[in-house]
């Protein structure tokens, strides 16, 4: 098994992504092939990983995926190193375990035997950072802390004081990064700005890599990598929604997990991408259409004006299945109300009306038991996924697609919906993004 490291932190906002991008590019510049991965349900970071490393990144999720599926997706034949980026704090997850854990990055590190490199934001503290690192190192058996990278160091004197604390804690310091706002990755309401939207992505990655080369002991970091998987790799059970899949792909519809597309292709399916923002309809040669999540609320006017897309999608849906997730689900509805209260016409395959005029965050893992089939999944199938959006439902006149619960088993009102079309087609949609089938 390829040796690996997990980049994590005590909390979100510590600088994991910036360090990850710098490491990926710096190691690539050394001639190493590094396989990037992301722990947790995140669409944005993997695209940044791919840009920095030249290798497709994919997600691992201990709540939604089985141990065998995680080990299979983490396997990287031909790579010199696996580098996985964690989410939130190292041990942060839900209260009730799922398939392989609580969704915490530590679950993945323990399962794969990857030592953890902690990124600690030391702004506003000095020796206390050592106590934090020591506490994290002793919190859970089976999770090894290889060392730390100090981030947002104010001065040489500040760095020296922090290093004293780390030495007292017995924690290795791989290097220290100064405060440097110019390489911070910008954010918006659903996380980071998408990689393809960043106006100076290559410059940011290049600058991060230069900083990493200058300030980190890369040889020591590479020497710390290891892998002792506790689970034999297995083949993920990923059922494609069709044989020829028309897949919406543009700035409004970009959130689909890479492991799903890979799984569809490995199962023999053909992906036929199209762009609703470019007013393109789904390929009429496809037998299924899939509308992923994304940012339709930022492009509601353009989607409302995309007559060829709407007409073509409606004709397609009359006789064949169409499925939408989150943003795709919203675009299948009757209307979308933007943050200014303007109502925009959507595709009308469902009666759903959603609104951003009154924002409310919906966030968390979801398990759904289907009440009717969706493309690729029979009725009564149990699916695991994740929901993250700020829109609210104004009207949903169609039947519920599934019974949905959160990670604690509590009922969730966003059940998805479906509608039969006159020519025999079936339109289905959910607010949650599919990650894997439940075992």
C-alpha cells in the first residue's frame, strides 16, 4: 500500500487547504507522483487538489462509506505518496457512527494507518500550542501524530516561543509558515470559491509551493509517511443511473463526487456532458439525465433565459428519467426565488419552488430510504449522502421521494419529490447529494 499522510488541524480555518496545495505542488515539482484525497463531503477542495497535483482527487467518508470502500478508493498504485486533507478538526464528526465511523478525519487516518500532520494556527498563542498538540496526540488510540506545521507565525521570536512549547510536548515541528494573506483561498457561502472560478489559481498554488519549500522540512515530512491499512480494499458498489448519462457540467452544476463518476464509467456507462448555462440541452442519445448540485442561485437569470436547455430537458424528461441533486433539484422545479426576492422560471419538471430570499442553513449527513425508484436505485434502497444549502422550500406539491433522516436518526422534512411525465418519463430530485449505498 502506498505510504500516506493526513493533513488535519484542531479546527476549521487553520490553513489546511493552503498547506495541502503547497505540498502537492512542491512534491510534484520534485518529480513525485502524489495522489490527493479529501476526507469528508466536500466538492470544492478536490478540484484545487487536482490543479495543484495533476492527479484527480477523490473523497473518502467514514460515515457514508464502508471500510472496504474507503480502502479501495485510497489505494493508489503507481503513486509515491498519498496526501489526504481532513475536514474541520481532526476528531470532529457526528455523534452516532455510520458505516466506518463518525465522519471524522481521524477515522480515515486510523483505518489506513496514515500519520497525521497537524496544521496549528498559532496566532494569539505561543507555548500553549504545544499543549494543544500533545492533547490531540493522546486523544485516540490508533491515531498517530507525526508532527505539526505552525501557521500564521507573527515573527521569529514568536516562532521560537512556539517551538519551545512543542519541544516540551515532545512534538516534531516540520516547519513554520508566516501570516501571508495573499495566498489565502477566498470563500463564499457554501465554502471556497470553485477552482475554475479563481482568477489567479496557478499563481496562488505556485506561491504556496514556494513558501512550503522555503519553510518546511520536506524530507522529514516524507520520511514520516506510512500506511498500515486495517481493512482489505474492496470494490465500491456504485450503480450508474443509466448506460448513457447526460450530465450537466458547468459553473452552475459542478457538485458531483469524483468517485461516483469513476464508478459509473467502471460499470460501463458513458458520460455525455452538457452545459445548461451555455443553453445546451441534454444529448438526445442519452437514456438518463443527471443534474448535479452547484450554484444555480448565482445563475438563476441565465437559467431562466436558457430556452433551448429548458425545451430540450422537457422533451428528454417526457420519455426518460431525469434526476437532480440539490441545485439540480432546484433547477428542475417550477421557480427559484433569488436573494433579492426575484422569481425566476426553472424547468418545471417538478412543482418545487425554492427561495434564497429567506436564508436558512441546512447541513448534515442524510440517510434516505427510497419510496419510489430513482435512476440506478430501486424502491426501498437505502442511500447515504450529505445536505448543505441555504435555500428554503416555498412549495412542494409532488409526492415525497424518500423518507430521510439525519445522522442521529431524526426525521428530516426535505424528502425530495418525484413526478411522472406524460410520455412515461420520471423526474426525481433530492436536496441531499448521494455518496454511497448503505450496507
